[in-house]
C-alpha cells in the first residue's frame, strides 16, 4: 500500500501522521500532569507545530529516496494547509 505514487496516499499520510504524533505528545504531557496548563502556556501552538513538523520525514523519504513525486506533493499540500490553518486560528 505504501509503495504507490499517488496523491491520495500522500494526503492520507499527511493527515494521519501529525494526528498520531500530536496524540503521543498529549499522552506524554498527560503522564507528566501538564495537560491542565496546556492551553495557558506561552505558546500553545508548539505541540501542534511539532506534530506538523513530523511530515518532514515521510516527505523527504518519498521525494528523495523513493522518487515518488505525487505522494510527496500530497504530503506537502496537506502540510501547507495545516500550517495556514494553525496560523489563522491559533496564532
């Protein structure tokens, strides 16, 4: 499934990976007892930016290693949309 060069695969990876990483970040914060202060930190967008940043790794893998341009472009498009939405609604 992950060996296809398609826009759909790139969009799915771009949507799913940051959600998983964001969930893991929240899980770590919850285990440290810091979720209560999550929205009152100086920069509440930091965990979301870290989750969006996780798209860099599959993007590079598909563009450089596998040479799958459509999949990489799908990941890139979703990443740009997420960053724009983050800046529009959180910052």
